[in-house]
């Protein structure tokens, strides 16, 4: 390609960039005016963002992938939202965890992420209104439910207002190059379990030590050359670690689902999910009585998870996700019947299904 041909394309790109910038600022101005109209009300509307992203993906004709377009527009919305008021998002720290990555994926880089020492502390920060939302892991595709998050949702006044699905890639990280001399491997218990077979094959003699988070594992590995960590790209970058092996998780589709919780109820987006926690009386047929109203009203379950209730021996709570919004007539009718047969029913929240 000649210099003249290159110049034609570059000049076209320059002109398009100028037009894109003009349109972005026009969009930001409208977003700012919406903020003025809303005043001190809620600035973040998950249902509206989900509708925008779904619409943009439906309009996309390429060559950019739908996921790329959605990610770009997420950042645009994040920057525009910050003109109204920057959001603060609490998460299980330290910096560099997968939970922080999930928070950024959902809220964009214009939001402020606030690292907390535990999931409990992250919940408390939002309950006390010292942060706007908490992002917490709720289940992993290979290792199952995150018990502490489920336990906290039973009693918190916070409501689920969104979900994030994050593909998890675990890497072997170390302060120096090479695998020789690795005596210990640090990581979160779930990550160690996700990489169990790889570690058996490649580092069978190394001690495996569970710590509070993957980022904490990376920090510890950065201090001792005889140690390694299982963590993601963000932790590797933050602690300047060498990536000795990529994507060593045993399951190729290892994915973690996170929930977003805040103080607001979320409107209908058109493609929603509702999360419930239910306690059934300890008697024959109780579980059938709980699920039967859902089936009869045509409400589809996407998750059913049991958890000890902590109130009595062999008593359980059931965490249920169903398709639809609590405002839908079928979901509301099923809930009305559930309350008549279950010992305890709590609607954790209705929210848009994650836009991948």
C-alpha cells in the first residue's frame, strides 16, 4: 500500500475521531442534564444500562465483536454517570482480585473501587452508606456456591440489583523466572481447588496454602522467591510478578458469577432474573410444596442451592433464582402462594440478566 493510500485512510480516521468525540460530548451533556432533572435521586439504573447494551449489541454489524462493543459502551456510560456522581463500589480486597475485575467490568473504570478486608466488611460499607454498591462472588462453575456471600444475603437489608459473569483464568506467578525451587503456592481456597490437577502434575511437592484472596497470594509471593501464587492478570501486574504458566485452571470454562447489591429496587429491563431465599418446614413433602407453585405458574428456576440455616440442626435455607421480574404477574402469583406454604420467603432482588 502506497503512502498516498495510507493517507486517505488515516485522514478518514481523523475525521471520524473528531465526529466521535463531538457525539460523545453531546451524549455526556444529555447524561448531565438527566442528572440535573433527577436531582438527589438514584443515579445508577441497572435496567436502563442493560437495555442500552442489549440494543447496541443488536445494532452492531461488525467488524467489532458484540462483546467489544458492549465493553466500549460500558465505559462510555461509566464516564457519563461520573458527571452526575462517581460511584463507590466495595469489594473483597486487596487491589487486583477477580472481584475487583468484576466490579470494573460492570461499572467501568470511572467508578471508584474500595478494597475491603472481607466480604462482611464490604457489605457493611454499603449498609452504612459509606459505599454505593458491593460486588460479591456468589458461585463458581467448578467449585460451587460461595457460602459466606449466601449467608450474608439472608439478613442484609441490601437488595440484589445486578449480576456479573467473569471468565476466570488462573496463572502461576512468581517473583523470579522458572519453576525450580518453589516450596509453597499461595491462593484462595477456591483457586487452589480449581487448579488441583495441574498442581498435582506440575508442582506435586509444593505446599498449598490458602489465603484470603488471590491478590493477597500475589503479594506474599512477591516477598519470597521460594513461593508462587495462583492469581489473575491484574494481581500479576500490580505486584510485578513473572507469569510462569497461563490459564492453568483444570476446567476450560471456569467462570465465576458475582452479584451487585445496593439499596434500590430495580425496574423491569425485559430480560430479568429474581433471587429468593426460602425456608421450608421440616416435614415430609415440604420441599415439593415450595417448588410446586413455581412450576404451576410456569416460572422457570435457573438455580436451586441449599444451605444450613444456622438456626437449628438439619434445618436448611434454599437459595433460588427464577426467570422473570418480581413485578411480572406469573412471578408475583407464585410468590403469593409460596408465602402461604414456606416458613420464610425473602425476595433478594430482581435485576437484569448479565450482558456478557
